[in-house]
C-alpha cells in the first residue's frame, strides 16, 4: 500500500521543521502557566482541569492551522506535487497522508499537556466523565481543524490565503459542532423543548460555547453527579460519543473532499477567463485615477519602504476592511448601552485583534525582501537601517490607523457620555502601547526567524503572553508591601504589563537595528 510510505515521508519532513518541536514546547509551557495561575489563585481541581481544557482547545484553534494550512499549497509552489502523481498515488492518498501526518503532530500537543492534567487529579474534583468529555471534544476538534486546514491548503496556492480560509472554515465548523452537541444534550434532557430553546438564539449559542469549553461546570463531575439521574448520565455519555463520531466522520469527509480538489488543481494552469475578468473589474481603479496616482506617488516619495506594503490592492484593502469591522462593532456598542456596563463585553476584542493582526503582518513583513534579495539592495542604498525600520513601521501603522483612531474616538466619547459603570481607561492605555509596540516586535522576528510561522508565534509570545506574565509577577512580588483591593490589583497588573511591553519593544527595536547594520538576518526562504 503506497499510503504508508507517503506518511513516513511526511513524518520525516515534519521532523526537520522547528515548529514541530515548538508546538510541543508552547503547549507544555502554556499548560504550566495555566496550572501555576490556578494553583496560586486557589482554584480547585475541577476549575484547573476546565482551564487546561480551554487552553488546549484554543491551542488547537490557533497553533495547529499554522503548520497545516501550507501542507499542500507549499507542494504546489515548489513544484513537487506533480512528482507525487508519478507514483501509483492518488489524490485521495495524498490528502489522507497529509491529514494523518499533521494529526499525529497535533496529538503531540495533547500528550505534552497530559502531565499537567494529571496534576488536577491530585487536587481532587475531577472524575472520569470530565476526562471523557474533554478528550472527545479535543479529539473531534483536532480532526476538524486538520481537515479544514488541508481543504483550505488544497484550494489556495498562497499560505496566507490558505490560513485565512482555514479560520473561516473553523468558524463554520465551530457553529456546526456546537449546534450538533447542543442538540444532542437537549434531546437527552427534554426532547420536547428543542423548539423553545431554538427561539432563544443567544442562549443557545452561549450554551453551545459552554458545552465545548466546559464553562460554568456544565460537564463537571459535581454537576453530573448531583443534579442528573444515573440513567440520564449514561445517555449523555452515549450522546457525546455519538456526536464525536459524527464530527470525526465529518472530518474524514472534508479530507476526501480535499483529495478531490487536489485531483482537479494539481496542475498549475492559468485561472479561467471569467476569473481574470472579475479580478480586473474588482481591483482596477475606475474613479479618480489621477488622484489615486498622485496619492500613491506621494507615498512612494515620502516613504518608499512603507509604500511596498500598499503597492498591491490586497494591501490597501486591509485599511478599509479593518475600518469596516471597527465601525460595525462601534455601532453595536453605541446603540446598545448594556454592552458598556462591562468593558470586557464591549470593544475589548478589538484591543487584542487589532494589535494581533498588526503583529501577524509585521512578522511576515521582511520575508519578501529576504527571499528576492531586495533587502541587500536596500542596505546599499542611501537609506539608513533606521530609515528602513521606521519606514516599514509607518507603513504598517498607517494601514491600521483609521480603525484604531475610530476605536479610540468611540471609547472616549462613550466614556464621557457616562455609559460606563467602569471606565476601562487602563485598557485604552494598553491598546495604545500595543498599537505601537507589537509591530516592532513582529518586525524584529521577521528578520531573525527562519519561518513566518515561527516569527508569528514568537511575536505572540513576546507581545501578548510575556508582558501579562511579567506584570503578574511584579504584582505578586509587591503584594506583601501593599494593601490593594481586587480592582486596584488588576489595574496595577495591567499597568506593569504595559510597561513591560514598552520595554520589550524598545529592546527588540535596538536589536533589529543592530542586525541590519551588521547584516545579521536570515536568508532562508521557507515560509512554513
């Protein structure tokens, strides 16, 4: 059978990828951090187990697609996909081999977290039912994420487009998986109440999220033991196993579909005529062409390094796409005053998403220059390393500036109108510092990292994970000498996190300038 030699080839190829080892290290490190926080806060074993389960689920959603979304598209770019079809292999075998290999690599993430989960048993409050629920949900989600990533990679030739399509399919799969599991739970308890529950859509969605994440002890041992009869418990477990099997079957169907797509698209042919005409009709400037040319020429003369980020239509669309997203969320926040009763329910997602997108863009910013040799030409031009760095940073900041300015304006306006119960001013300060600091960290790793995935992961680690950890450690060290209440403690932790983020950005900026002055940056061309 030719499938197993292909899996063996893929495993050997993945063993040479640094991200394979980073995946286990990141999973184990995140689990250790979650356990440390839960133990220091006096959490029970059940709460620690639920927190670990949510961390693993989030890691599957975020980390696994980074390595899988380029598995087929990279073969197409390098011209090696056609070589596989010189063998007796079929497209279905290629898709199954890719999914099986990356599924095994994802299982390594679960095994790395397993020792931390064993600690929760020593804390008490964790039973075998919670383990079954957690394992079935994580296994089903791992299969689904790998399947949709392979399908997206088969459709797209570019890694970035494949990753974007993967996250869109993950959202669709989340709705399908949460709905399926919630339907099963309702049918076990009260089959006649299914339509009444569906009428309250927000409650249904909240229940689906709680079911997947174990929120509020929905599938904890105490809940199932104290409120549900033993016969219903057995039906719940059977329903969970059946829905997990259905999701695994869905994942297998998606992989076979990916094989069908590979069979149709493995030849590098030009796009159809209708697609070319559609692309020209949607992307070619039609109105104000003279003004557009003067505007682009002004950007080129003022900031040639930043102009490279806006020379394509896709780079210019980023500005208005994020502006549209921010406008939508701000409109919802202004029209519904209840959202502002708690800042965590209002615009805080944008506080993380906007800098996160900037960090992702910055992490791959200098990749093109490293691949095609433009970086060497820039360094022998009259531009200094400082001008190169500031020019690229200004280009990235300019792409997200309209959305950020709108967010700050709405935040301050609603605060002055008195719709806050809590001001949330410290979060606004965090956003402003992250807006300027995260791109600096991402741009530094775009020079020093071998791969774009590694640069993005390190940017997220140093830009979003390390500063809160340092702020928390400082607050813990100052606790014996202070008399803070809970709110003051949280504000102090966030303030120290902001200071740590600013200091890290300054250090990475100086390191980036030093690398450019001494020509110490990676020349590797890999992107996965």
